């Protein structure tokens, strides 16, 4: 018999170029019996469909493994209509009248068998449709170094609440759950990504044959790897790009948080500058009034007091009774002047700002600023670091 290349099950069931078949006309079947898993998809080309028919001697079934009835199918490849499989008259099958559902079911079967082979290549033995009590059935159940894993391939639409219900149920039964989301499961994938910072996706590879790819999707990246380059480890379903994708996401968040803190500190400094300017204007107005002989000029200049210990005490009278969680024992090694400055600076760090340049903590009327900052660091109020040549601090 001449060699015939079988078309693998197509993994892009939403492809607009796929041939349109009428209700009840299926594109998929298995060739190894009612409980078979060797799935084929009909070519829209009549000659290829006829060759497939001859090769398998018209022996095609609606696979129970794909949710079908197990009944025999007829391959119809006439001169006008697109080739299709159909059930015999009177067949009672959930897939008979829903070709899209049948395509998803065979797609799911294809992925499941590919994942089984992938696990076996790693020396792992998995069971399919593993019963997890009232919490449902797992597509694949496998044990890795005494850790129980469930791998769930989700291709059909699934709402956020239902995804969370099933996910929580699986986690009650096993140690680790991996969801592999197909093109039709965008909502469930988005829910997992929101909860765990990333989601794993599954799709057909770009090349010919039955290659499968696994994608890592975060808010920043979408990176795909061939299934053969991935591993099922005791702690996770690992892909070559997983760690880097999560590291990039963490770095972006840290940078965003630092930028937000810096912007907040800048705004606080601008507000302080606005207040100082307002005080200067008030002082200028006083001097102008005094110059006209209306009132006596105050002996002290308001500008000279800005940011000093007395100024902070007036602006924040609660300082007199405030105490940090650490108490005041950490100030015992400081001079009396240092303890007074430490009370104010610890309040600034604990209650007002979360980060900024060290210069903002050096009060203008104190000569012990560096000692106070060092004491705050030892007591766990803040962390010192340098960025772009500027010494900075941030709240711990």
C-alpha cells in the first residue's frame, strides 16, 4: 500500500480559513477503535480524503476518549461538498450536532496524549481523567518526587468564579496545579494571571506535525517554548522562560514602586517649598508693613526657622507625645542634641515619607545629622543605598 501522510488534529479551531461544514458534519475521527486516541482530521481536498478512506478501509470511530459515543463514522467525500465524517442515522451523540465542540474535544485529546508522551519521556507515569472526589476530575495526574501534580488543559470558555472554584478544589486534593489555557479560555487565563502574576498557555507549534508549544504570559511578556524543552519539576511546571519572565515582572514592579515613592517625595518637597514661599511672602509683607510704621518688625526671620527643630515642633505638635514602635532605647548612645534630632527625624521617616535623598533628613540647625541617620539605620527605621551617585534612604 502506498504511504499516506495523515493530517494531525488541527489546533486552531477558530481559524477563519478552516472549511465550513454543515451541522452534524464532523472533521475529526479516530482510526483505532471506539476508545481510540489516534485522531485524524479530514483534509478539505477530496483526493486526500479518499486516500485516507482507502488507507483505513473506511474504519473510523467517534472516540469515547474525546467525549463521543464510540459509534462508527462514515467518511463522505463527494465531488461537490467538502469531505466530512457523519454518524449513522439515529445515532445519539453529543458531538453529532456540534462540530465546534467536536473540534475542541479532539484538540483536547491531542494535547492530552502529547502531554502523556512528554511525561513518559521524563520517566514519569501519569493517569488521565483522575477522579478527585467532589472537586472533579483532573486531565492528568502525576507524582513527582512525592509531590502530587494535576495538569488541566482548558480550551473552552470558563468564567472567573468557576475557574477559581475548580482551582481551589484541585488544590485541596493535590500539591500543585498547572493550568494550560487554550485560545478559547482567555477569561480563565486572565483570572490566573491576575492571581499569580502569570499564566501558562498551550498552542500548536509553528512547524509541521504535532509539535506543541507552551507560553508564559505576564503583563510584560508572552514567550513560547516547545513542549519538549519544558519539564515537570517537583515544585512547578517549568519552561525555559518562566524564571526570567517573573524576574522581569518583579523588577518592573520594584522600579514602579521606587518611581512612585520618589515622585511622592518630590511632591512633598515641592509642597514644603510652596509653604516656605508662602511664609517668605508673609514675612515680606510684615517687613513692608513695619517699614511704613504700622507694626514693629519681628526680631527673628521666619525663613531662618524653616526645617529646624522648633519649626517641626510647631508644625507637628503631636511630636511631643509620639513614640515609634522601637521605643527610644536606640537613642541612648546619642548626645542630648542628637536625641532631640532623632525624635524629629524618626517621625519624618515613620509617618511622613517613605524614601528620599539623605539630605532631606539633615536638619538645618543640627550638627549631628549623620550620626542620627546611622542610628536610625541600626534601629531598623530605614535602609541606605545609592542611586545615580546620590545617597538615598527608604523606609524598611
